[in-house]
């Protein structure tokens, strides 16, 4: 074979491989596009971070069931409870999940951020491991007193606990409540004693008997009781009033400036999920969040609708990570583990 014939044969082989390779790439791209276009084509696993029947589980299941129809009439959601370590078991499950859109976490991104500081070894880096695709509500904590308390306003309460000095006490039940309470204590320079409780229900007798001056309750526990007259909420820990309870002032406007501590709920996926699938999830979650029925359900349970898209939700989680590093110092909280 002459040199020119050898060269021509080599070129032919190269061209054939190029065509075959290009066809393979096109076939893969078409397959990936079809998968994205048909999403969801199989069961979607929605992770719940707390036990079945808990308040957090009720939230996850409600949001999942009402989001599902917006992904198509054939969409199937399976809720899985991954319980333990203040939600960290569920969060780490998501971090390790295949990034294909078939595993999502409907939970509080504020808790994902907080656990970065609450645990020595959280097991994930929230700045890199997740994409938050939207929010549905926020949950500021409340400064609550017994309905029999003489204190009708935050100003009344502040004056009373200042007069009592180190004989005054307040209760907390969760890290967010501990932080909001510690900020109030620090800002007002109160020598008040914090009493931690395992659950909000455990504190009711002490609050009603006067053993506690006030409680830092979550709104899901406090708001229905406030409406029923069995708890009196004096202020909330967010910088803005709740749209569902506009008559309740913030701590900021009630003599405790600089407090803005919120829990908030949204949907997250592991990083690496194809953008078309993330877009579908984000749109469906937002459509669910904007339903009048969802907003009424939240209002009845003590939540405050707060609906933002992926960019703002992700930015808020990243800001929360930085905030919680500072909150730990103010509240004198030590990382677990």
C-alpha cells in the first residue's frame, strides 16, 4: 500500500469514529433531554426530617401532596421519614442522594443552616451540597405569657423582669427560641435565668403558675392558643410583622431592637440536578405555595406565607449560615458531638 493509500485509510477510520462518536453524543443528549422533559417518570422520594405525626411531618406531607399535581397527573410522591439529630439524618440523606431530582427535602432551610453551627461535624457543607428551590412560609418565634399574666405589652414585661432581676426566668424549647431569648437577654442586659424544656407542652404548667415570666414559643404551638385565649403573645422575633397576625408587634418595635430570628420552610435538592428538572420543581413548589388554600392552611396553623424563588431562597440560606455562627456566641450555645 502506498503512503497516500495508508493516509486515506487512516482518515476514513478517523472520520468514521468521529461520526460514530458524534452520534453517541447526540443520542446521549437526546436521552437526557427526554428524561428532563418527562420528569417525573418514576416515584419521587420526599424526605421528612421528623417522626410521622409530628408537626414538621404534617408540614412536609401537606406541601408534598399539594405540590404533586403541579408536576403532572401521574406524579407519585413517597414521603420517607429520616429521623434523628435535629433533622441532620434527613439533611445528610439528601446530601448523599443521586442528583437526579428524584430525592428532595421539604424542610426548613433555616435548620440546614443552623445545624452547620449546632453540630461540630454536621456531615455536610450547606454552602456546596444543596440547591434551595423556593420557600413557602416563615416561622418567627414568639414572646408569650400566660393569659392570667398582668403583662399586656412587651413594655410591661420588660419593666417587670428588670425589677425582678435574677429572680426572673423564661423558658425555651428549641435552638431558634434559645437564640431569640438570648438576644433579648443580651440586648436589654437582663440577669434573667433561662429554663430549657424538652417540648413546649412541658412548660405550660410552669408558665400558668407564674414560675416562668414568659416563654419563647414557636408559632405553630403558640398562635392557635393565642387565638383561643390560652396563651398571650406579646411580640414575635422577626423584623416584620406576620401578615397572618398583623396585630402582634415585633420585638424590634417593642423595645428589643436588632432581633430578626426566623425559621422558614422550603424545598431543597442535592447540587447537580439538571437545570430543567430544578426549574420544574421550583415552579411546582411555588404554585403550591401561592394557592389560597395553602395560605389559609398556614395561617390556621400559625405559619406566615413567605414565597420566594430559587435565587432568593438560596441567598437566604447562605445568609442564615453566617448569622447562626454569630447567634451561637450570643446564646452561648455549644456545638453538639
